[in-house]
């Protein structure tokens, strides 16, 4: 820190919800925290905000999620550059020697002219690591150390929530061998039950696409073949049980299986295009995402009242 004029929250730390959110040096949950909880609390121009990450993969992911004017780079590339506010995303679920390097932490903190935010995993960390010491320093100096309010229905998949997952799923019908889909179904049921105006909506699981799209006149040959395949299905369809009209489709995307560049991601693109051609709204839920209840609720309200 190069300036401290007695402002509130000069140096802060925010812990994510517990869980294994990091994937190959990328942590979407920490990006969500930066975007939804840290940035709204900063009053600086975007070109006076910097985000520092230990890994290039996280740098790329942060860049794609935030405004262009926000400077995002690794610690090494930030040397010699200062910003009014610096946000550091640590990425690792359990701090490693690489992300805990004292020289890198020192550079990150020293790049902040007025405010520094540390975004770190809520998992138990080694007590003797530098990041734990930095958090202790923040607490000792009356800085703010808080826990993120951002959660995901898929947090239940992590071992830290095993008992809670079992208890939650016991209240709902099992519709799949995959708990990610069972959790999605349970969430959809809860959303419909909580909204009295949507009690006449129902859910179909694993609906073959050919039962939803029967007129292939808008499709090319490849798309028609894909749509007619008995193995091509929609994970969840919310429909009006009175009119039988489709309202919203929902897909549950396991990160590893559906990530960009996989054969499944190519099929996903094809399915997305087909649904778009026929005006059927779609929401994709990544198992590394967050705030699914709000995402589905907002989309459902949008398309339902438009229908």
C-alpha cells in the first residue's frame, strides 16, 4: 500500500464458500466474488482498478468476465505499475507454495495505492502460510475479513457438504444417477413451489429432442440428424401443463465434460442453435457456476410473462 489516509476498508479479505472451486489454475467462484461483491464496493474508475492472479489461466478467465478497462495480469507483469485498487485472486483451493510466494504477495499489496482486496478460498488453510499471515494481519489492523454470500446448488457436490447434500436430496425425487442433475431437479421443484403464479408449470426430465422438435424444416442435414438421434435429449423442460407449451429448457453442464474444446461442447453448440431457431429459451448451468436460483427465477419470469 502506498497511501493510507484513514479510509475504511483499506485492506480487506473475502473468503469464498468452502468447496473445490479451482479447476486447472482457474477459479470461477473467485471471479464471481470479484464481479458481484468486490467491484460494486469500489468507487474508482475502472482504469484505476487492477486484478492480479498467480496463473495465466485465471488471468484469461477474469479478462473475459470483466470490463476491458480493468487491468488484469499476473504478479510478474504488474511490477512497476500501480492502481488505486488492487484485487488479488489466489485461485488455489488449498494454498500452494506458488500462490503463497512472499515476494509475489508483497508486489501485489504494494501495487495498491488506496485499497487492496484479497479473494481466497474458504477452505481450511495451513496456519503458517503467508496468505494466512496476511489475513491475520488484516484482522489485527481492523481490516475487514468477510465470507462471500455467493453460493451454488452444486456446492452440495463437494465433500464439505456431504451430510447437507444427503439431507437435501432426501426431500426430493431421484431422477438421475448424477447428483448434479438431481440437485438441479430439486432446485427447479423448489422454485416452482415457491412461486404461486407458476403452480401450473411442470418439469419433464431427459426429454428426447425429437419429441420437442418435430418439424425439421428450419434445420440443415447435420442438425436434423442430431435432433432425430434418440440419444439427444433436453435435461429439463419446464412446460405449461394446461396449454402443453414449452416455457424453458435447462441443461446441467458438468465442467470437465462440457468445457470448451470437447466433443460434448460441440454438441452443446448444435443443441443451442436448434433451440434458438425454434424460439425455445435455454439456460445452461455450469457445475462451477453460482446463483442458479436467481438465474433460473429471473429467466423463468422473463419468458413466462412474455409467453
